[in-house]
């Protein structure tokens, strides 16, 4: 499906047109349209991918999808929501929804003990199109609810007034069109070696190369539902990786680590004789099966039989090895007869590469036989459903090649095993799979939070949640025998719903291992030992006990805390304790997606205790559409985000909080006005005594949102302690003196500068990274700052390298205030 219908909002009496388009060989001839799952009758609905509805009535609201078919099969589109409003009914209320931001720690708490302030937000819901709006396919830019007016308010904080901009009024306007990106890195699964200058394909179209370090950036084409990406090693050492990459439809970048399997060393075969290649014999395991190649099976592309020496490489992805899950191709899905994309459960997949021994020219093969050991199929009902599939690299879907049927005993008399046998021909497609369609499906609700408080208004969006379906050993649910499937979903404002296999009769028939990453950083799961706290996990008893929640360090505190495992126990519809999540039946996806935050859900959180950010103009970095054009906006351009950090060295007996205060410096509209505050605690250098370092963000100098004049932000760096400035980086001091005006630096307890307009680098102690994702730009800049280099990355502080300014801090005599405290209590005097 290359064009999906789009969500629309209309008023009663208006017209609407939905469009879809499918591609295939042969080209699809018939299209069928459905309203709320019911087929719409009529010849017009059968002939084309257009559905025109005239003079809309309220009853026509709901979901619409199309199905395209040919003799080769069928495919369904994603559903599109049609909202039909009464005449004059508002889809965008002028009054903003509540949205809370945390004020700095020096601000007083309100009556309820909270330090949060309601700045308001406008939900980005679609607005109805006007009567003159085109109703064709693809011309509609659309109108959305957004900010119409903001107000500046002053909040009293520690003897001064803190400015904050709040949304005063919402209204309809053009929808934001943010860029949707997927970024990441491609490496070999065994050595971590980057895929240098590898080819990147979207569908059948080549779109670029990976970088020297294996990095890539893909701009997601509009209307994409499944981003099918193929990475190809030009040196042919690694197996092609086909991935269905998750992305955030609302804009911004999602980060993905892609692992590629190394091709198995080729063996030499005699093409004129029968040969058998075992599948899955590595690690001393019993093979899952074998690939049987009869004499004369190898063919040149012209169809000529090749009987010479063949170099055959067959790389097997063995689900009995847990480490292979991250390197498996595609997302293990196929399109059924109704065109619905449904999941497979794998027993192994293999990639083949046959080449002529002397010339290295690629060979085809067929017909060949795949024999699978029935003893490796652990669920008896799967024996009747086992099939052989090949991967379509353009759609990312597996397509049926053959049914595997029982074939009595083995070929050799001493074998007593039963084999499932299927035949296939190996032509253009080189990746195959031993799978069964699995219909016992559920959804698992997961949310990510910015800290361990789990406040509903501090949820993180843009987090990649991954779920690997495991099959446990009988009687040992925490010791998986194999993985069977994997899925990744990106969190939105209401978390994420991940598909998983489940069972209603045996809660531990399937288990799931769940992880979460944000920009390559792993988030922590809630602890399960020494005591399991249902309030922290997010699931009430007794259902939590049935799920058997265990964090990855449950039995060994030395292990990482970044994953949890549960039994995917299908909820009992007759048990009220299981009707509120976190596991939902497969037909309850909408209920899962719209579940309130008070419903049961599983949790991850970001370990960021010693960091604080305040923007005068509120902005959620996980939702690019929340950006507001304003002179005081921290990020002036929603298409490109430039993160700037300064490295501060602190000589003292403990770790200290360091603040950057950022105000307008040279722009006439913002001079002296606050942009925002950043607090960051210094981190000890393990190699230097009594020394720590802090990487503190500041607002970069440059154009403001109107792109007419630059502003060199006036940045003040103030450690929270009894500290005095002892050194300034010589190159940075020279640069600032050559680019006047100079900021006043007459207080030794702080450092001030007008932010440089040039990117500078580690030699100056300044770290600047530009990216389409604000989070990713900051993560990369922090990694470089910790390392003290302009191209490295570290999570271990090197306080003596690449530093901009040094402070010496000591324990303060009792009763004496630090400069930081004097700045809070009496800012004018300070």
C-alpha cells in the first residue's frame, strides 16, 4: 500500500474524498472501501482507490479503510478517521488544555506543595476544511488547532520575578509540517564494527549511504505507514539487513541501533552432486534442519545448469540464541488473505549466498528442499501450521513459499527423527524463514517518564519501546528457551501499545522482554527486588502477581536495570481485576491506546536526578509540534536544533550544582530578557582527586525565530557553592576579546560571556551540535563534552580535558551565603 487514506474533519453537508493506492505484480485491479469495518456496496467503490462522499451526514463519521486485491493477494490500508461536526461546532476550543511545567527549586510551592505552573497547551487536533478546499488526492495541507495568542506572566521566585509565557488562546491555523526522521548507527552484531559507506534502500529505491562510523539519517516520506529500510554491505561481508524502523509521525528524530549479521564462511560444494547444509548447528546445538541441494540444482541467471565448484554461504538466525533477536530481519509480519498485516512466530531464518568458485558470479538454485526437525517444534499445534516464507525486501513482508509437511523418518536409517519438508526455488530473494502464523495476540501498555516520580504530565514521547516475545522452559519462566518475535513502538503523549503473543489458559506460555531507549540512551525499569511495589511498577495486585514482573537485575544486582520480563497473561474478561490493563486483547487496541494514565501500565524512567531545565516559552522536546514562534523561544528554528554546552572544571571535595542563566545579549527585542535556566550537577573524574566536571547547556548565539537579526546570548555560569573562578581557557578568552563586546566578569564567583556565533570546539571548552532532534543534539554534545573532544563520545567524565572555565570550591563557613544563594535571595544586590 503506497498511499493511505488521511484523517479528515468536515462539517455536516460538506464533501470529502479518501484516496488509497497499492502497487504489486500484477498491478491490483480491485479496490474495496470499508466504513467501521463494513464493506461499502456500489460499483464506484470497487473500481478505484478513490472514495467520494457528498453532503455528509453525522452517521458517516467513523473509520474508513480500503483493501486492494489481485490474483497475487490482497493488502489493507491503515484506517483513517472521519469526524463530522454539526454546523458551527468548534473542533478547537479557544480555552487551552492544562499543561504543567516545573519551576526552579527557589520558587515557593503552592498550597498543595507543588512547584508546577500551568502554562496551557493547544491539542494538535485537525480542524474542518473550508468549502473551497480541494477534495482530490494528496492536495490537502490541512488545518489544525494551535496557539493563537500567548501572554507573559511574572512568577515571584526568591525575591525576583520569573517570566513565563502561557497559552492564552487556541485557534485553527495551518498544520505544522515538521520533518520526520530516523537516525542511528549500523554495526556488525559480533564485533560492533561500523558499516562504513553501506548502501541504504527505501523499498526498491536507493536513498544514500551510511557514514564512516556507520551513522545514517533517513527522512521519512509523507504518508509512510511502514518504513521498510534495507542496509547492504558493499563488501559483501555482512548479510543484508531489512528493518521496519519505528518513527514519530508528529516530527523529530527517532534513534535506532541496527545490527547486521556476519555472513557465514562459505563452504565449497560440487554442483554436480547432491549436498546438504545444516541449519542452526552452531554452539553445539542440534540443527533445526537442513537445506538439501540435489545434483544440478545450481543455475546461472540465464537458466543454464552449473555443475562446477560452488562457494555456498548459509547464515542461520537461530531463535534459540537470545543474542540474535536484535539482528533478525524485518518485523516478522505477513499479509493474510484479507490483506491484514498479521504476525509470525519464527523457528529460524536463513540467508543464502551461492557463487561460482572461480569467477564469484552469483548463482540461483532450485528446486531445493528444506527439511526441518519436528523435534525442534515445541508447541504441538505448530506442526500443522509450519510454513516456509521468503522476505519481500521492498514491503518488508514475508510471503509464503511452501507448506512444510511431515515426511516420515529421516533419510538415513539410523535416524529416527521426523522431518517437515518443503520445496523452494532460490532466485532474487535470498532470505527465508521457518514460521507459523500465530493468532494468540495481545497488546501491552507501556509508558516512559522523565523521572522516578511518575507524574502523568512528565511522560516522555519519542522513546523506542522494544518487546521480544520469549518462549520459556517448562517450569522455568525466567529462563527462556527461545525468542519468537520482536516489535518496536514509539511512545506518544499517551504511551505505547506493543503487540505480543499471549495465552489465556497458561499465563507463562509466553513471556516478553521489554526495553526502552531514547536517542541511544537506555531507560531504567522499575525495580522488582528486594520488594515488589505495585504502585511503582504501575500494575495493581493480584494481576501483577499473575504477570510475574521481574527486572533484569532481579537475581543478580550486578546486571543492568534497563529491562523487565513479564508473563503475557491474556486478561480474563470475567475478572474485573484484569479489565484495566496493562495487557489488552488483540481486538482492544483502541482501548489500549486511549487508556487513561490511571489505568494499569508498565513503566520506564530516565535517570536524571541532577538536571533541571526551564524555558520561558514552554516547549516539549519530545513533541516538535509544541514549538511556538516567539523571540524568547530557546530553540529559534523547529526544523533544526543547535545544542551548545560549556565544560566547567570544579576543584573541590564534592560535586556541585552549576547553573547557566541565559538572557538576551545583543538583540534589541530581547536584551536583558530571560530565555531560560539550566542546572547540571558536576560529575567526579575517576582519575583526578577532588576534581569534578559539569557539562552545562547554554542558549546558542544566532538568529532568533524571525531570522532577521542575531543575538549573542548573555550567558552566566554560576556554581552553587562557595566557589571562586581560578582559570579561563586561553583560546576562549582570546576569542571573546576579539569579538566584542565583552561581558562583565568582575565577580569571581561566576563566569559570564556573550555566546559565540561560531561553533568553536573542545579546544575552547565549547561543544556545539546541530541536529533535527533536540534530544539527539544534546545527547551527542554531552557525550563529546564528557570526553573533552570534538568527535568522541563518553559517559565517563574527563574533567581536565577540553575545559572552558575552572572554579575552586570549598566548604563554606557556617552562616555565610554563597554567591549562588545571594543571587537567589537578593538578585539586584548580587
